[in-house]
C-alpha cells in the first residue's frame, strides 16, 4: 500500500507540472504573448518593446507578405544594440494574416491585448489593412503599411494609420498616362479582381484613361483564386483592345498573361504593384514579355546602398529581395525612429502607445533606403513615388521605363 501511495503522489506531481508547463506564458507560434505590464514586457529581467508585422505568410500572396516581414526583421535586428543602450530589448512579433480580413482583424485584437506591442508594420492587402486598422485605432497602436494603396485607408483620417507608398489615385493615373501617351492606347480593356485594392486601382486607372481620351471597351471582374480565364479573354479577343489593364495580384495576373498569350492576344498587358513579384514571372513564364507594371516600390539594384541591402538580405534569409522587402525595411525604420524619439521625449522611460502613435505621424524627413518619408495630416507620405517597369523577358525585376513623383 505504501508503494502505491508513493506512486500516486509522484504521478500527481508530474501531472501538475505538465499542466503548469502547458499554461506557461510567452509567445507561441508567432502569436503575441499576454501583456505582462501596461508599460511593456519585462521577460528575462529587461524591458522589452515589441513591434509586430502583419502580412500574409501563407497562401497565394505569401511571396510579398514574407518580403514585408523579412525586410522589417532585418531593420529591427540592425537596431537591437542601439535600443539595448537605451535600456530596452527589441522583439519582432510576426503575424500571418493570410490575406484574409477576418484573420487580420483577429490578429489585430491580439496585438491590442499585448501592451508590449507599440507598433505594427503591415498589412500587404488594402482589404485587410482597412478593417484591421479600426482595431489599431481603438488601441492606439501605430500602423505603418509598406504596401496598401487604397485611398480609403487614409481618407478616414485615423490617427494610428500611416503608409509610406503611393495611393491608388496616384498610381492608377500614372499608369493611365503611360498607357495612353507612351503606348498610344486608344482602346483599353480593364479587368479587376473585385478586391478593395484591385477594383480601387482599376477604377482610378479607368477614370484617368477616359479623361485622356481613351475608350474603355470592356470592364470585367474576376474572382481571386480563379484559374480559368477563357471567358473574360474571349471578350478581350472580341473587343480587340490596344492594351489590357489588370487591377489585382500576381497569382491571377500571371495566369491571365499566360492564357492571353496562348490565345494569341499579343497586345501590351499592364497592371499595378500587385503584379510586381518574381512569382508572376514564374507563373507566366516566357509569356511575360511585353508586360508593363506600375509599382510604388523602387528597384533596389539601382541604388548603391540597395545593392548592399540585397546582399545582406540574401545572406541572412537565403532569398532574393522582392518589391516590398525594402519597404518593410523602411517602414520599420520609421517606426523605430519614432519609438526612439518617444523614449527620449519621455525622459528615457517606456513611452505610451499614444506617444509612439503621435511620434510616427510627426515624421517629416526620415530618409530611408528607398524612400524619404514625411507624413501629411492623413498619414500619407509626401514623398511617395510611382515607378513604371516593363518585363522584356523571363526575368525579375522588369526594366524601369518611367518614374512619376508626387
């Protein structure tokens, strides 16, 4: 009986230990930990400041979402020693929004609950940024998107919302001007993917093209995830446009280009920054030739410092830079600069979320790797630029053929 009692006691201790271990704090699976104090985490005996990234790390647009996260991570790690001297430990919290508005909002709620998180770099998709930003605004968490271009994002005048790239009502008209005046397009067929980004960009392009005298001979919507575009491409064949314009992302864009060329449609294909991806080239293959795209992202290989960035990025992650790698890097730079300013303005003490939020919006002359940043009253970047590229062969990135400054 004594042996049996000792065995039962040992089993209870072991079970209790397992339960306590399973209930332990800290981040699991890239999710933010529970708040340890209203002024940041104190894990490991030091004060931790967390910055989250929010982008699709899985799914059809993970190439661009991962680029945002990795660019931001590289900048954060470069600044860790500086913040250690200030008495703080920097920590990245990468969140996968799966390009899904519901998942984005759910992640935003987790961010709001973890008071050690003082800012968010993201999202990629405007359709995710817009609803998620309502939650960041509620919790006073500063958000800087390196990619979302929909006008509605900043037109709501939220204090927490900022972006370092151009808006659709700048990018769309820049593409239209190039199509009409450089490609001599008189008839244009517009296709859009029914998302906040795709439709918004297509509408901005359409309105500008019409004002320049072009005729929009077709305006059709497709569905994200669709694979067979014979229906819409048959309409393109019938209308015989001079240019096809697509408002959407690289997954559908690559298939549209490939299937259009296979149908004998050889006219220039044009899109926005959503098709600025190496994966578009992989999907379209050699059919990608004669494709133009506007991008809110510069080609880092054209900048001396950008070449070093690309080398460091590849050495660390084993991947080549994508269009938003450097913009994730610069967005994180703006965020950390604001956090540092808020710390100093607060006498070296941990700043509040409101102080960081206001310091981000006060940014006026931050010089990043690929863009200068100065926010207006709505959170738009006064120095945003649109670049125009052409795919001449099966290689990424395309060749820059134009540039439009704000």
